C-alpha cells in the first residue's frame, strides 16, 4: 500500500513542483536521464514519500530505516527510470522491494 501511495502522491507532487518551481532555485542543475527533471521536484517527491511512509508505518518501531530507503528508491526510480520502463510500473515495484529488504534487516536486530 505504501509503495502505491509513493507512486500516486509522490510522483504527482514531483510533477507539480517540478513544473511550477523547477529551475527557479537551481536552474543550472538538471537531473534525470534526459535532463528534464529538477531538484525541486525530486526533493518534493522524497519529502512526500517520507511523510506517507511515516503515516503508513506509524506504530512500527524503527520505521525510519525502511521508510528512508523506500522513499529514496522511489525518488531515484522516478528520476532515472531504470530499464527504460515507465516509472508508473517501476516505482511501486522497486520501492516495495527496498522496504522489504530494510524491514528484513531491522527484523534481525
């Protein structure tokens, strides 16, 4: 559920912030494979994904670790679109795999 919310809310926020404010503060710095992504949009996506993750996994101890890696993976997946696949497919898959890996690591503690 969290990885789908990362896609819906995070990708939407990245697009809105990137179009509205992208290039205003850091106009020289263009990110992504084709240079069409902005730092403002990526930071907005990471922030929204972290907020969604903290809200979703609220009662779980040590939730910061998997939420951070899930949000970071979702943001990097949106930014670089690995395997030339649409990010609407890859964001939920990669972010859920990253969170599963991180939850497994904290389970061993």
